[in-house]
């Protein structure tokens, strides 16, 4: 299965991604995790990405798309994967479409959560880019850059909206249901 997990910061993408990947044996590819690891390791990529990530801005498309292309290219043929946090804008979506392994995305799971709930959740998390002003900025970046992907994937028939309120278990259950329903449709 090839999936994209889309949603605003704080909607629970990372948590749900880990669960889904464990349950369905998918490779979890989180650009946020990859960038944070590069920053911690002070690699060239990390040093370049640091200022963007700390300020809650998107790292440059060429950096992130190259990172994803490299990871996808190294997967065994036919391996299932889940993209968590990528693509983040229309340019990255076009980059993904141009990658040999980037075609054939079956579902774009869209976690839906309103801004106030997001700020409430994130400001309790303790990550460096989770200060309230940075969170609000990341939400604005999401609305401007990432939200247009929702319409784009909807028009391609790939979007599966999931209510991200409630507990981790409840949300996981909803995701399981939409993916299950889609598989049934595909079989029918
Ligand atoms: P996340 O872990 O997905 O919330 O991402 C944390 C931060 O990493 C974002 O606020 C961006 O600064 C950066 N980042 C993650 N994914 C991307 C991406 N696909 N494109 C650009 N920047 C990204």
C-alpha cells in the first residue's frame, strides 16, 4: 500500500503514521523526522534546514524532495510506504509525481482538526518549534502552502478525510475504516 498522510501540525500524523506502518508493514517516511535527525547530526543538510525548521517555515523544496527521492529509491521494489509530512506544497507534489516510486499513491489520508484544538495540543508537547507563536506561524504556513493539496488530491479521487478529534485509538479506528472501505471498493 502506498499512502500519504496529510494534515495540519498537531493533528497526530506522527503517532498515527507509526501505528499504521506497524500494523500494515509499511515503511514510514517522515520528512520532519529526517530533517530533525539531520539537524541533530549537524550534517550539511541539517545546517541548511535548521533556520527554516526552527522558525516554522518550510525547508527548501529541493532539499526535501531530494531527501524523499533518495529514500524512496532505496526501498525494495514493491515495498509499501507511508509519506508523513510530504508533500507539503504543490511543487513537492509535482516532484513526487515525477519520482519513479512516487506514482501509484492509492490513498491520501487527510486528518482534519480545527486550529484551536491544534494550538491546545501542540503547546503542551515541548518540541523546540512548538512555542505558541511558532505554532500559529506553522498553521498559517499550512493554510497557505499545504491546504491546496487537499483540493488537488480530492480532484484526483485520492482524498480520504478522517476526523482527528478524540483519542489515538479512536482516530486509528477511523483511519482503518476508511482504508478498509476503499479496499472493499477496489475489490468490488
Ligand atoms: P513535521 O514533523 O511534519 O511537523 O515537520 C516539522 C518541520 O519540518 C516543519 O515545520 C518544516 O519546517 C519541516 N518540514 C517537514 N516536512 C517538510 C516538507 N515536506 N517540506 C518542507 N519542510 C518540511
